[in-house]
C-alpha cells in the first residue's frame, strides 16, 4: 500500500490495485457488518444512502460502509455509527420501481473514520485505510490451523452454510484473508460481535477471537442437533405408539374386549340411556359413542366427541316444570310484583286461561314489550316466570353481531360450542322455561352474519319445534318455551322479525302510578339496601309528588329510584353520626334539605297565550316529549329559515306548512304576495338535541299562521299530526307516549289526527280522564281549536263538527 498523492491511497490486493480517495461517500448499514473479500447484496432505500451510491457509481464505484449502533434509528448521526468500517466497490446496481436500489458490493479494505463531511444530499467521510499486519511465525500458523479446523467442524454441523465455503477457506493461504472469510460466514446475529472482529488491528488477535467464538458456536450447534434428534425420536416414538395402539385395538376387537378407555365410554353410554333421548337424537348419540370407543385416548377428536356427548346428555329433552293453572293466583302474583301494566298482565292471564282449558297443550306465546327505559320490561319477564312457576333465562342481545351466538358453531372449529339458546336451556334444566331476549332492538350485523335473521326461526311458532343448532346437528323442540323480548324502539327491528312477535307497548308511568310504585316497591327496597328500617324514614304523598315532578323527568322510575337512594344515604349518615337520632319525616318543606334543589319546574309549557308559539308532541326512545315551535316574522326577501337541528323530514314539514299558509292567504286575511317582503324564521328550542319526523307539521303550521295573522295561540292546547299541502291532517304513531307527556306538562286539550281516533281506547284511563282529546281532519279544525277566538272573527263552519273525548 503506497501514497502517491495526499488525497489518494493505493491499496494492493493480490493482482488487483485500487486507488482509494481520502473522502468517500458514506453508506450506513443496519444489522450488517461487511468484511474485506466479502461479497454482499444490500437493499438501499434511504434517500441519502441512494444519493451516496449514485455519487460513487458516477465517480469510481468506491464508497465506505459502516454499521449503525442502533438499527432502529432511521437517520443516524455521527455518534450513531461505529468508527471502523469497510471500503467497498459496487459490482452491480439494480433500480427498483419504488425508488429503492438493490446493490451488490465487495469489501476491499478496512478503514477508520477521521472526519464526517456533509455534502448537499448525502454524507462524505474522510477515511484512513487500516494496515493488515500478518506476522509469519509459529503462533500465527497455529492460530490459522485452529481456526480452520474449528470452521470445518462448524460447517459440517450447520446445514445452512454450503460446502463450497469450506473448500474456499481451505485454499486461503493469507491468515488475514482467512480471518475475514470465516468471520463473514459466521451465523451470528449480534452486530457488536462482528464489529469487534472487524476493529481488531492485528491478525493474530482477530484469529484468537474467532477461535473463541467458533468454540462457543460449536457448542450451540451441537446442542441444537441434540434437541433436534430428541424431537425426531419423540415423533417416531409417538408414531410407533399410535401404530401399536391401532394394532392392539384391532386385536381386542377380534377378542371381544372393550376400548382403551372403556370406563368413560360405559359411563357416557349409561348417561345416554338414562336421558331417554328422542329416537333421532339417540341414534346420533350412539353413533358418536361408537366413534369414541374406536379413537385413541390422545386424539384431539376424542375430546370434541366427549364434549358433544356431555352437551347432548345435559339438555332437557323431556324435563319440564308444571305451569301454575290457578288464574287468580297468577294475577295476584303479577299485581304484587308490578303496579299497572294492565295490558301485559291481561295477556299473561289469557295465556294461562287457554292453557288450562287445553289441558297444558299450547304453544308458547312470543311477546315483545316495547317501551322507554325504566318502565320494568326486564323485571316483568322475571315476574311472569315466577307467576307461571317456570325457570327464568335472560339473554342480553345488546351488541351481539355473530350469527353463531344464536345458532352455535359447527364442530369443525376448535373450541366450538352450542348457541346461547341451547346453552340457556341446558342451564335452565327444563324444556319450557321463560326465555327473555333483552334489548332485541340493539342487535348488530357484520361479516359474521346477521343474528336477527337467525332469530326468525327461533321466534316462529311454526318453525321453532324443529330448531337446528349447528353444534348439535339434531332438532330441538322450542315450541314449549315462552319467549319474551324487550325493546326501546321498533325502528331497528326488521319487519320480518316484528311480524313473528306480539307487540305490547308500555307507554310509561303516570304520576299516580309512580306514587304507588314509590310507596309500595321502591321505598322498602331502598330502606333495606341502605341498612334502614321502616320507621327511620317517612315520606308523605305531597313529598312523593314533588320528588317525582321536580326531581325527575322520565317515563320510567330509574331516576326516581336513584333520587330516593340519595335521600336514604343521607338519612343513614344521620343515624350513623347520631345513634340516638329519631325517624325522619319528609314533606315538601324539608325535601330540599335531603334531595337538594329541584332540577325541573312544575310545568313545561308557557301558561300565557302568545303569538307565533305553538305546543307540539314528539315521540322518542325514552318516552314522549313536549315540543315548542316558535315563529318570528322579519323584513326580508321571502326566505324560510328552519333552525333547531331539524332532520330532513321535519324540514319538509316546515316547507309544507309555509306552502299551505301561502295557498290560504286570503282565508287568513293576508295579501296574496305577503311573503315577498318578509323572512319567516321557524325555531324549535333545545338546538343541541336532534329532531325529526312528520308529526310536527300541524304544530309548525299553527305557529306560522299565528305569527302571520297576529292571533295568539291557546297555551293549554297541544297537537300532533302530519300536514299535507291541502291542509289534511294525516295519522301519526306513539300516541300513548305523547299523551302521557302532555298530561305531565299540564296540557288540557290535545288535537290528534282523526285517523288515530281508534287508538284512544288504548290510552291509560287517567290520560283519557284528564285530557280533552279532539280528533281533527283538516287544518281549519286545528286552527279553530288552537287559536284564541277574536271578536268579529268568524271561522269557516265544518260540515260535521269534530267530537271531543273528555272523561
């Protein structure tokens, strides 16, 4: 190696001579250390590395490669690189479509970094070529022979290194070249170890380290071969045992002996006979038993068959509970558990009556209880089961997305099990339990199937007597099961599923009903839950009504129970701090001391007659709501502005109301082109809550006409109904929930569509008694009731006056 110029170093390697410039492009490497005489393929993707290679290829194909200290670093700095690397030349270069390069490089000489230089778009380093000192003495010869011998053993034991490498190493005479060749073929993943070999200055030291590393690697490779041999021997042993077991089973079969685990098979056989299975199921079970007796005890399939037989035997194929046929006792039990809910109770009593007359032969009804949260749908299912003396099984369907939850998994899958219907029956232990499918409207569906579609068979009395679970693979009769489902809304339930159920609506509790529930159920429950006794807390009826009206605003009683629990906790603290404290009696005067300030006002409606204001009624999943519509007339260019986070259907109702008002302008004493010089702003308060639906149509029209004519609306009148462009009032849904909300809000008169007149009989008795329900067919009738009569103003007469319903 000579130095003809200050910035060029001549490196001689055998017959080859390389002119190495002092400053070279830098190529950082991850998890790779390149040695001299080593040819290595590299995949280069970093921009600066690609630029460095292109610079080297354009100049003399020479660059400097050095390993990173931390491979996970994307752009290492000078402190993130080792100082000693290898000068290489680029042999081949392939550019890939994604912008990366595949490069084949060959190591030339070791070098040390003297200085880092930053170019425009790549790194340069100033290097110093390291001399290879190879003393010719006995020690060097001995080290060379030792390394070569160990490397021979290493290659023979390791199948991943080709034998050609060994031939090449044996023909190398130069100890330094031998050290680099052996180091480059060692199958070690530690970059630091290879870097340590590369950085050793003298060849003797490098050979000593290689000898030590080879000794360690030989021990590891020998241990790997030993473990591999043991595993292979075990596999051969298992195959041999299986073969001998099969021969033994064949011999025993010829001699008439039982299988290898005859005790367990005999136990399952006795269980199958004792279960008195139906003929088809019994044949299937015996077939599986025969398969089990011929299987190896270690076979995974044997465990699957045993689990299947346990499931079949554990199902209540013939077990059932005796229904209570005493109609009066059932009615008494239902009344003791729940107040009100007359329609549901009547349906259950009717079922018992028919069952009694048919001597127990009747398919179970499929009921769907629909109502807002907290009205007792789930607890009612448990009460029905108790009244009928049936086992109660509750299955929550909220969030269920997998069809296999209903129909079960096929036995081909590992960890397969029957569906939750069969699991519930097995848990109940009878074939006629009451099965409560809770939150059926919360079912989902995805790529695993649609559980609602799977329920079509379960909830169809004409099909569920042959319900086939994928796991069982035999039919199970569900016709004796009484299915009760619950939902907050019918909108998300598929029509085909709704058609299979008897819908019973629970509109929500009235104030008097809540008083009775609080007095007879909730108070004693919360006293017991908080460690109190009956004399410790007394609530008079006015305090109960104030707690219901001014602290809760709901259709059910969950919030009411929470408020009562808070009062009980304060009373419990009072008794805990003062053991001698007497009973607490609550009245409207001292209720705030224990319950805090009231959260709601007494009434939701404005008791003053105002212009441009109308009261409507809306249905939500949590019950009915009172809805106020405000209309303001402003100077403008004839625009209609609708605000209050209204949905598309409700916006269309507002436009229909405006079109109706324009078409009847002369009837209301307005100019034909009145809308050209004004803007109409329709707003529904509580803008953060989304609103939609057509039932606010007549409310919008009433408020709009009131604002245009200056005639105030009656504050005690609420209305619901869809409007057409001709002023016809169309029917709506959710009448029960809406009228209950109107009564809570203090409304006296409710205008309903004429087509909903048939639904009045289904309303609670107190609603029909306290509200004047007026069926209307046209907007003229609505305005006649909703607007305050004006002196000298004579409304158009209708051919037939609308009847009113006030009891």
